[in-house]
C-alpha cells in the first residue's frame, strides 16, 4: 500500500536500513574469502592513511557489532555534532582519517554508532577492490533480480564515497529483496550469495529482554525466541522486517519525526506477519 503521490516505482531513502545491507555484504566478502575473519584487525585491510594508528587494532567484528568504542557522538540535535558533520562533509575519507580517540575500550560494550558502519564500508572497498555501489550491484541487485536500479548518496562528485551509514535509495519492493536472501538461507536460484550460517546470524542470540537488541547489522525485537524475527531500522520509520517462522517480509517506509516507538512497531509487524501467514 502506498501513500498518495507514491507507487511501486518510487524510490525511498533507506536511512540506517543501509547498515543492514553493509553488514550483509561483510558476510558475502567472508564467504568469498575477501575478508578472512571477523577477528581480523581493520589495519590488515586499511592503509596507514585511512584511519588513525590507535584504531587499526579494532576488529572487523567489533565494527559489525558496534562495539568499536570509536569516539564519534551519535547525537542529531546540533549541526556541530560529529555525526551530523559526518553526514554533511564533502570528503568522507578525510573525515575518517581525522577521527581519533575512544569512548571506551574496543569490544567492551555495544553502543550504536554510524561511524562503525562507515569504517566497515571502507574495509569492504579495500578488501574487494570495488566501490560499495558496485559490490551491492554485483552481489545483491543483479542476482536478486531487483526491479529497478538503486543509488547510494555520496559525499561529493569529487570524492564519490558512499554514505554507507545511510542513504541507499531504492523502491520498497527492492528493499524487500534483502529479506528474501535471508529467508532463502543465502541461495538465489543456483547461486549461493552468502553462507547459510550467516543467514542464521540475527537469530543466534535470541532477544529475551524487554528492549530491542542488536546483532550484526540487525535489530531483534523483544521475545523473539519463537519467531527468530529481526529487522533493519532507519530513522523516520524505515523498516525491513523479516520473520523466518511465518516466512514473511514487511517493508515499512515512513516520513515522520525522529521519535518513533520501535518496540511497538516491531511487535505490530510480528502480529501482522502472523495474521498474513496464518501461523498462530
């Protein structure tokens, strides 16, 4: 169902839903041997000028799980905040290279940070030898049979570096293709895109808490032991919800204020998935 002025050909900005695409591409790179292990320090893939020396021992897995501790504040309430400057800069490579300091020791705890996904994408481009846009085209859009081309917003025409932490622009139906990859356990047609074990990753730590949890690029709703459901989430109400129990994918793309009740939305999507599938 589309709001007035939108249809199946309309392209929508993903916001942080893009993070789940980047996380899945890490799984693809692992299956191809382009990235050897999540335990590898990012300094194994990045040039000395890419990141500060103090960050080179942060591991790929710590970025993926947002446990790097790299100090870029995630507040959106000021044009001077680091994450807003990261969004507005016309030279993301320069921004990454100038980031310094830790909020806490790497690996100590989870703390949602867009900088982790941005640096993770830098690791991907170095490991694969192609741009993020080209890699997502090769590994997702073409094999999954996306109906329309997608675009990824970049920092500038001069540098052409993707804003990997947000800003993948595609149709609602094509966003759903990411969910189909997980429900198909990594196989599309006769081609394995990502390992079977990777597609189980969001459910490897069932969320028994009353809050939303995070696992390798995906958000886990409370009480998901039975459904093993998970979702990509972007600001302003963007969701790509995947429910393996009901074999359901729901894409919700909205445009409202920064405040949203993610738990209520995820539980509602779970309820819709059960109603639509007939699974009780």
